[in-house]
């Protein structure tokens, strides 16, 4: 029985060993198979831009700054789930991930083109705050996937993604949310917000707007919280 010492106490080496012995055969293929992207139809229905006016600042979540609301990972996760119909069970060990580290950019933080869901153990392989990535980094394949699906090259000022050497050999999971239409999507999200009058996302839309009000405060959404 192999123990951690056999892997020189390197957790990534353990994960690589397990993936290499799996049906996926490589970390890149595991990521391609297990990463869930939004379908281009639902991206188009959302306006090809951020759904909510939020950005990441956990200590101040729920507070408004310059027309946008500070938040944690709640708003991008809900943007993806509500828009695509993605079903996530409680304690499912899934993570809503960003392709580009633009957490303070309200124009990118809840943009479906910048998001994907993955099992948490996979998300750790894709995480990076670095401005430039090593050639073998998993984010190259994921960013190029978003470029293929949506023509998305990242937030304004970002260089176009590099095509990973392994990309053409990967089999990708089908994106979800096919057939979405703007009117139906807006109605579905408004229904969600109406059921959550005290939720901070409802506050965000009522006070800061969203894609369906061209980022102006939406008088049709009523917030009753503090």
C-alpha cells in the first residue's frame, strides 16, 4: 500500500497518480470532462456580459460601492445556476470557478463567459492569480474552450488565450442551457429574485441594476431587507 511518503509528501503528485490511473488518463482530460460551461445560447440570452453588478470583497459583502455591490462567490454561482438551470445538491463539493482573475471587475465577475463549475478537487488544478501562466497550466485549455464557445478572450485588456498543446485531443463535456431565449431567461431570473425579497442579490439588482436593466437600478425588483 502506497503512503504519502511514497509521493514525497506531495499532494499534487498523489492527485496526478490517481487521475493517470483513471479512465480520463490525464489531468487535462479530467478537467475537460468534468468542467461545466454555459451554452452559447444562454450566454447570448444574458447579453454576453455580466448578469449582476457585483465584485468580490468578502468583508463588505452586501454593501454598495460606486454602483456595484461587494460580494463573495455567491453572485457568480447563482448567476450560473439560475441562468443555465444547473442543479447543485447541498454539500456536492462543487466550485464555481473563474477563468480570469478579475474579482474586482463588476463587468466580468458574473459574466457567464468567465465562469465554469467543476468538482472542487479539479478546481484546485485550475486556480491561479498570476498575470502569466506556465505553458502547461490547465487554465490555458479552459480559457481556449471559452474562446471557442463564445469568442471570449477575457476582460478588456486581456491578451487572447493561448491554445493548449493538448486541446485538440480533449473531449469536452457538453455545455448546458441550450435553447435559452432572452425573454424567458429574464422572466426566470425575475421569478427567482421575487422569491428572495431579502436576499443580497435582490438588493444588488434593485439598487445597482443588472444586464436586463442595462445596469440601472431596476424598479421592478423589490428589496425588503436591511
